[in-house]
């Protein structure tokens, strides 16, 4: 998205932004960075361990955040 914006491709940047909008909303269902770290762990980019004061993402939000990540194309 940034690369497209930097070369003036506003249409492509807007398209990518729109595709990520749902994920951006869902990444704030709990305090940042808890949902972000959960998605990164689901993507196997980081381990699942957390240090205090962070806590795990509430299980009530797993399905919603997972669905948003899949819709954005970051999770299979």
C-alpha cells in the first residue's frame, strides 16, 4: 500500500487499504498489541509466548480476528 502510494498509484493504494480495513478494525477488539501478536503467532511469524503485562487474546475474539485476517489474505 505504501509503495503504491509513494509512486502515485492512489487507486492501488486505496484498493489495498480497503482490503485491510476489516482486519484493522478487528485488531483493536482488545488492547494493542494483543490481537496483533495473536495474528502474528497464527502466521507462525512469532512464538505464542507473552511477557507481562500482555495477556493472551480472549478466546471470545479468536474467530472474529481469524476471519478478518483470512479476509485480508494474511492467514490461510
